[in-house]
C-alpha cells in the first residue's frame, strides 16, 4: 500500500543506511563513529531516494499479458483527519515476528487454495499510507515479454517503453543496466527468502517494472503484487561493474518495505507498518553472513 513516504521518509532512509553500514552479526555494539556513518549515509539516501507510490493493478480483458498499473489517488477534498480512540490505539500494539510469520503462512495457504499467486489482505484502498500531497505521477504499465539483452522473461512497461523495445530504440547501456538491476532484484529476493523462509510465496508476486516517464518512485504494492520500478534505479548502476552489494541491499529494503504492506494492509506508514518492516529487516540482517 505504498503511497509516498511523506514524514516517514526519514525512517526508510535510516533503515537502509543501517542495513548498509552496520555489520550483520549478533552482539555487535555500535560506537559513535558508526552512528555518524549511519546518519551521514541516511542523509545522502534521503536526498537521492525516490518515494513510494500507491497504485492499483487491474486486469484488462482478463488477459494476464494485458495487466496494467494505474495511479489511484484520493482528492484532497475527501481527506479527513481523525483522532484515534483509545480502542483504536490499543489495536496498534506491535506484532511479534512470529505473528508476521503466521500471516505469511496464512496468506500463502489462501493463495494455494485459490490456485492463484494473488496475495495480501483486504482494505488496501481504505488504508492511509500517507498524505495525498506526496503522491507522484505514474504511467499505466503493460506486461511485455523481452529478450535476453534485458534479462529475458517479462517486464511491466509503460507504452512508450514498449514501443521503444519493439523498435530496438533503447540503448545497449540501458539494456545492460536493466539486466543488472533485475539480477540484483533476484539476489535481493534470494536473501529475503533465505532469511525468512515463510516469505517464499509472497516473493512470487514481486515483479520488475519500467515506468520510463517517472523516476520518482522505486516500487509500489497494490495488495496483490509488488512492482519495482527499474527506471528509478538506472542512475545507481554502472554497466561496467557487477551487481553491487549496495544495490542489492537497497532492493532488500524496498522489497521488504512492500512486503510489510502486504502483511499490514491497513496500517499505512504508521507504527504497525514500521514495526513490521523493522522486524523483517532485522531478520534479514541476523541471517546475513
């Protein structure tokens, strides 16, 4: 349920910085130098990072190949600020990691029974993921099959990019970078899968997207699937270098961000979602060698 971060952008930047900077071993005590490095890196990430967008993917003519992604925003006139009641506050007690594993297993079982890979709870459109003023533009994305120069398989692309691919208009540099990012995505998913085995079924709904008109969001989740916007990652890639650890961990942070939305569909970017994301990140860090 990814709208743009708004006031929680500091949180995501800090999480990514911690993952990149601090050693992934139990019992490590960070010192002042570590703290300064984390804060400095977080500040840089915040400057460079794109925000996350809340989108909805729908099927066109019930054809999987015609699946599209389209922005679904809420007019500011309909936004209502409410003060939570004591009962509502009581419901925001953070869940344990075991609770998250239980949710993953429940969602996975439901998907298998339906014979579908669609996962996630209900109520995504009602969830408040952030203030509407932070939403950025997004294009409709169509599932399009690509050759091995892009990494093979399929990518969800905007129509202009589809035309460029068909006409062989994208440069070899962009094709190479797209392939590198997709490889990094695979590695990020493998890291999450090894660290959190119960996430295996959920990670099957992580897809590569390419919104060539918008680089202001890195990923979105619509409650059914997670789409990573490769276009937003192009500036972070050197086509002459192999997949970097920094890029992989950046994608680990992005994907777990969206998985947390699948697990807590009504939590927006509030404390329950932040707690879920933090627990996923901690689990990954504890299992990194």
